[in-house]
């Protein structure tokens, strides 16, 4: 796929032209001066007055206003070690995984934030976990009793109405915190699509129109308690969640087996988690103990009836994760600091499913499977910071795991071990200039879906479970440069190169059905990304309170196709993307409006028996918010204003690509929907 270099270059020139060095000479009169910091310190404090002009409601609103900082919620893979996000709360990460980091930060009122420290490369008592940049939210110790009630209603142009509401209460007094929230969510998604399928001989096999009506409902409750206990700080948090999905689709077929193909889907999920963290210092050495437990139970049912086929599938799945972790941080020794620890993790999943097609059972390997992973890890980190301008963090982790998997064909047990080194360098040669370099070996989460089976009733593709798969391993190298000009003015340029050692791919078996399965493959698999992000205040250009934001990404990837042996891109790789937004804050932060647009390149997908190409149009949106009082925030807007239909086509073969002949080409169009929304929030 060709990258539109001229189009991307035009946006880059437009964005960077708004960053003359003159911006560094004088701060516009209507903006807040940059926070106090050493000329080239790797710790930059942002106090509440820096955010005053935006009137933030929550700490998450404040995080979104830090120039040059991009929020990272963390990875959901492989326990806690090395998977945390890039925002800390009082120097610590909450012992939670299902309660995502953005939600936890979003429950901290802006009035309860004393300051936010942005740390590049490392600081005393801060576990960077390999992140080049981290934000540390320092809370006020006596914020008192606060709360919020928020609601949102989303209406799409097809008439679907999706309301939700959340209430949160928080009481912080000294070292004691009691925090809780309850949320109710309803999402109605309806739409239409058209399909046109033709064979290699030009004979039309299918012409159809489909209407869908899907409803998703969920209820969640969260809670957290912090206090002093046994001379240290104790935090206990938990979350419970109920989800239900009901889907209905009716496909009217006008060519082929004429009639209505109807499907009904139902999915119910119950999940919960609990985490505990205790931290205490002994003669300057900090000890942290973390425990965590999660559990998820899911059942599903899908029924189809029509002239093409009848189907009935049902099943259930249970999964959970247990984690114990301890960390020791030693007192700083001059320009050096050391920490280390150990972590134990137990993951399990058990699944069973049955399916009928045209009244006959269709058994597949992987309909019933069970997988356990017992993993242990030890880790150590040494950080050298000879000055506020330079910080070098080196770390080494070793993990050993035992995977036990079984299905209808038998069982397999294997033991694995990996060394995971990491180096993170941060250099600030002068005020406003930061350079970062990181190299790390990463081990991904075990793909539990690869042990299970599936069947496409539409084209007959079968997927059987594999007992012989391992986590992907990769080397990731990142280089980053950040330039801050004061206020909201910044430029960030970053490059990442990833080499995957044992790519997990879909391969195909033999006739008559050519079932697909998952397998780790050798060979060179790489992924590269170059990104540019800029933010510019527009006061000097005649727009007080205005901010222009631009971002662009260029990506490329290479993998040896496991079916044909040819070099190709990774599935779902988009060669380029861009985003741009313009917003203005007026009347001392009481009123704000904004417009934004984003676009991605077309994307491709490969499977053993098919090729897929997809196109989505430019996404354009506009929004506004009004704070009539310090406690009330009202807002509204529209998304997907252009509402360009999404289109795709696919090629399906009667055998693996390269040896099979084309069975059909299918073109499909999804009608786009505009989405209108209004929201309200009351802080108390």
C-alpha cells in the first residue's frame, strides 16, 4: 500500500510552522507560565494554577492537558511486573487490572490534586517500569468529602439511544481514604449493511441487505479503602461487573437462496476482582507487598435460521488470575539507586462449547479445553542519575513458567524460561529539550483463544484448537525527542522498532476442510512506527485561549506469510494516520468548543484461505462544554459528521492461498451513522 507522503508532509509543515522559536521567548498574556523547574530537570511539577484556565473536573482532565504527555493505561498482559501504565498516584500503581487506570484517575477530583510531577528517566522512590515518561499525581491529604454525578445520552442517526449514569463518592482525610462508584450503562447499536458476492465465473452468488439491532447493558461497582496499618500504608480495592449483550440481525437475500436469514445472539458475563497493597519503610528501605485476584464467568448462545443454513451454538467460559508480588527499594547510594523483587502468577481458563449446523453436530478439536499457566519472575533495577540532566535505568528480569493444556485430543505440559533485559536513558541537555532511548525484551501474554475452536457458518471456515503455542517474544527499541516551548506548546517525535521472535500466526491443515489453527512461526517479523505530535497555543495568532493539535504516524511491517512464504505486512497494519484538532477556551474556562478530525490508511487482513481489504472515511466531530457554575458542567456535540460509509472487499479461496482457486469475491458496505450526544456533570 502506498503512503501518501505529500498529504502527510503537508500536515507536518502546517503543524511545525506554528512552532517558531519565538514561542519560547514570551508566554502569551492569557496563558499560565510553564511550571517552575530546574533548567534541565527530569522532574517537572505542574501545580493546579497551570490548569486553571481549563477548569478541569478530574485528575484525568488535568493529565490530558500536560504538554507532550500521552496517557498510557498499561498492558493487560502477564501480571503486574512491567505492565503498569504511565501515571502513578502518590508514587504508586493501584493493585487493579479490571478497573482501568483512566477510570481510577477520573474519580480523583481536580480539587483534590496538590500537583502532578512529570518524570522523565527516573526520580527518587519512583518505579518507572521501563516507561520513558511518567506522571505522578500527588493528592491533597485533606481533600475531605467530594462526589460527582455524571450522565450522558448518545443518539445516532438511526434512532438508537444510549444513556448512562455514574455516581462517585470520595472521602480523604490524611492517610485515610474511602472511595466508591456505581455506574449503569446502556448502548443501543443499530445499522445496515449490503453484501454482493460473485464467483470467479462472474455468476452472482449472493446479494443481500442486513439490518442489525444490538443492545449492550452493564452495571459496575468499584470501591477502595486506604489507611495506615502496621506502620505502613494499606490499600484495598475491588470491582464487580455485570454485562449482557443481545444482538439481532436480519439479512434479506435477493439473489442466491432468496429469503430472510435471521440470527440472535446473547452473551452474559459476570466478573470481579480484589487487590491489596501494603507499603512500609524500614530504615530507608521501602517494602511493597501486592496481592490480586480476579474471576470471570461467561456464557453465550447464538441461533441462526434462514434459507442458507440453520445454526445453534452455545458455550461457557471461566477464567481467573492470582498474583502475589513483593518489591524492595533500597536507599539511594549517591547517584545510584537499586530495587528488586519477585512475582508469582497463576492464570487459568476453562471453556466448553457445542454447535449444530442444519441440525447436525459439528464437533471440532478445542470445543472443550483447559489451560493453566504458573509463572514466577524475579527482577532487579539499577538507576544511575549523575545529574538532573541524565538518568540511566538498567533492569533485568527472568521469568519461568509452566503451561498445562488439555483438550479432547490429550494434554501437554511445557516449561519455559526467558531473560528480559531493559535499558532506559533520559537526557535533558537544556531547558525544554528531552531525549529518551529505550530497548527492552518483551514477552507477551499467552493467547488463550488459540486453544479453542470456532466455525464460520457463513463460509464454512473451521478453526481447531492448538495445544502447542507459546507467548510471543519481541525486542522493542524506542527513541524519543520532546521540545517544550512553554504553556501548551510542545513537539514530540518518536520512533519505535519491534522485532518479533516467534510470531503467532494462523496456519492451515489438509483436506477436505483445511482447518485453521494457531502456531508460532520462526523468521523475521518486524514493525516500525514514526510518530509526530504537536500542540500550539494560538494567542499570538489572534485566537485567545485557542490550541491547535496535530499528530501523524507512519508505520510499516514485514512478516513471512506462513501460507505462501511471501513477504507481506502484518494484518491490520495501517501505513499512516493523522489527527488534528482545534479548540478554544473562553470566559475564564467557563466555555470551551472544539472540532477534530482523524483518518487512517486502508487496512488489510490475511488468513490461510482469505484476503480482506477495508476502508473507513475521515472521522470528523465537534463538541462544546459550558460551566455555568464551578460545580456544573454541561456539554454536547456530534461525532462522525461526514458519515462516509465503510467499505471492504474480500477474496475467499477453496484451499490455502497459493494453491487454492478463487471461490468468490465479496464486496460489503456498512452505512455510517452520525452520533449526537449531550452530557452533564455535577461535582459536590
